[in-house]
């Protein structure tokens, strides 16, 4: 998965906010509260992973509206461009 500059900045900001949650979870684990510690570490991992594995509402709307447009008006990068294939020998 290639990230653009805005996606990279968003990921960095998410990690900045997830790190203290994970750190507190590790502290709770070491303090003898395993349920709280594991739950907080899970929340920190979810903060970073969920945005990359689920589509955001903007992408869903773009795909929905793109599906309603005629094929000649679509500019969908997910569909492969027609490539001239070399003739078979």
C-alpha cells in the first residue's frame, strides 16, 4: 500500500496519539493489571490499524458516485488501463 503525503502525516499523528495509550497499557501490565493493560494496548493498535483496513466515508462516496457515472466519464484508477497486447506468434 502506497501512502501519499497526507496519509503519511495522518499516520504519524495517529501514532503520536496512540503511543501514550500503549505506554500506559504497558505500565498497567507491569503493575499487575493484565486486563486493563491488554485492553489499552489493543486500543492503541486499533487506533493505528483500523484506518488503513477500513475505507473512510469519502472513499465510499467517491466509489458510489463513480458507479453512477457513465463509463466514459469515470476516472477510476482501480480499473486497469487498456493496454495493447502484442500479437501472438
